């Protein structure tokens, strides 16, 4: 009988994925690209809030790697509050899947995917996993 090994999750030293959560708090804001690329956004809304994403051009310019079309970056939004969070795509962006993160310690997982990195026609997609 052949032995099977299961894949394990390994922390990569120096990786910026989820290294330090961004605390958004209890306010509606326009997110900075750097906040999204840190991987984990934490919110604690008492009333409904809206998180607006940067434009496609801003995200491409701030990408930690040189992005190409189909480049993807995962991020999560954790809702530790009493009210829902709504996300809105910035100029050049679309949301594929639910744009609402429910209350009560619920985390929603997304993939940011660049669909065009051509200057003047930049675009991205936010995909709910």
C-alpha cells in the first residue's frame, strides 16, 4: 500500500499575506490599496458601513508585485460588529458574488483579480470565495 501525504500549510517568512490585520473600526471609508494587500481587514460596525475599493489604476500602481492580467491576490474581511458591511468596487472594478459581509464574527474571503493592466483601460474583479 502506497503512503499518501497530505499537503500542509506553511508560513513563508517575509510573506506579507495576513501578517498584520488592518483595523477599519466602525466607519465607512475608501480603502487604500496597501490595506487590501495586507490581506485581512477587520471591522466592528455598530451600524451598517460601506468599504469602497480603490480604482483599478491605484491598485495596479500599488501592487507589491508587478501585476499582469489574471494576477490574483487573496484577502479577507472580518466583521466583528453588530451590523453588516457592504463593499463597493472602485472605478474599473466589478464584484462577482455577494457584496455583503454579515455581522457576528463572520469573515468573508475574496480574490482580487486584475483583468486588464493596460494603461487607460485598467480593470479588476473582486470574487467572493
